[in-house]
C-alpha cells in the first residue's frame, strides 16, 4: 500500500469537507498529530478507526486503501461493511466456542480425576472401584473428544511453514500431538509437518 498516496487522499477528502485536521481528529477522538501523520504518509489509520474515518470522509475502505476514488463503488461499500461485520461475528463465535471447550473440559477432567482418586484410596467393594474408574475414564474421554471437535471447528490452524490457514479433519486434529492448542500436523498446502497454532480467522491480518 502506498502510504503517501493514501495520506494525500485523506488530506484532499478532508479539505473537500471543509474540515481542519483538528476537527477531524476531534470527531474520531484522536489527536490531530495522528491525522497529520496519516496525511504525510508516516502512518496508516488502524483498522479499528478506519470505518469511522471513511464514513466521515464519505469514502469506502477500498477507496481509502487505494488512495483514490473508485467509480461505481457505491454499492460495494455495503458489501465491505457486511464483510467486516460478518468476519467479526465469526471471530466472536469461534472465541465463544473455544471458551466452551474450557468450560466443559476442565470441570469434567477434574471430576474424573477425583473419582479415580476415590477409587484408589477409599474403602469400597472391588466392583464399586471398577465402576467408578470406568465411569471416570469414559467421562474424560468423551469430553476430550467433544473438546477436540469444538477446537477443530472453531477457527483455523496456521501452517508453521507456508502460513496457510486451514481446517483439518476431526481425526487429523484428534490424533495430532499437541501442546495446548498448538498441534503438530501435516499442512495440506505445502505438505510439510510443523507445529501449527490455532487462529480465529482465515485472514492473516486479522489476528487478535
Ligand atoms: Zn504449509
């Protein structure tokens, strides 16, 4: 992206709307120094403020990033906004899913361990011990399978080699060695095995 061009474009759009740098800055809740930095091409508006800036300048995000007006673009603005909103929604849903994984997984694993402890140290008939241990194991295992299912569906894994982001199959996820949510898997794109971290979105730039 051409920061100088974008800066000049921001400056000319602002002047078209008879706004001073200070007035624009005030509307965005930032310092006029920040606006001056954009306009001289020293920095880019960050994504959190971009939509609002575009709204004030009556341009689209596409136009802002291109540093010029794009014709026949009016209807695309809606598409863009929808895309950004949709991406946020998906990201949020994935985050909630991963939280669910912890909320199901941690208590069940804990309860299972307590049951195993009881079976090992408390006085009880042998059959009782067996039932308790089997029950605990079944519980831990089924919860682990559910948790992996959630983890596989929520978000993507990023290849450590080519940085491609993809959704692995359930069994690929389940059988892969892991440390937390980072799993050692084979990338379908470059075919190399690497430690792949969990990411919430498909786009590289939208990391949290
Ligand atoms: Zn790869």
